[in-house]
C-alpha cells in the first residue's frame, strides 16, 4: 500500500481477488477487461482505461525489444497526453475522497505498468505555468 500525498491510501490488488471493505473505490487499471471475469462479479467502481498503456506500448514492452526503463519513459509520455492527464485528475479526486484500490489482472503487478501509474498518481502534478 502506498500513501497518497494528501493522505488517502492506495492499494494494489488483483481484480480476481474478492472485494474487501478496506478497498474503498475499486479502479480497474487495465486496458482490456480481464478474461473470465463477469462485470457483475468484479466489484469495479471505475475503469480508468485512458490512464493505461496503449496497446502498441504494451505489445512493444512484452516483445523482444521491450525494457523497463524505456517503458517507463514512454508510458509517462502517454500519461501526459490530455485524455490520460484528465483521467489521472479523476483518480486523484477519488483519492482525495477516500481509499482507492487499483485493480489489475496481471500476475505480477510490480513488474507491470502499475508502479509507473502509481508514481504518476501520487506525485503532485505541476501547477499551470510552472515546470
């Protein structure tokens, strides 16, 4: 669990795990809906598709040329795009309101896009007019 800079806890769990009361708002952070999981059983409150890596970036990362450091750079550029940045702001608003659990179908969340997203989410965004 990470602490948001405004004090709201952020958890990361697999979407296949049953919901827990401590989850707060459950946010799916995968571009594709998890295989074999019916929406009625998922307990997902929000699907943050716009803040997930593009299909092209995912394919590159899992291909022979993909590496973690370059993936981070490319994904951070995608997160700076208007639609993704707006989604990050929606997620920050959810954090300000209470606990949030980021949900993913990947088996190893630490080796996926989730740590990059979590860093971007909990980092204070720059104010307009400042770098």
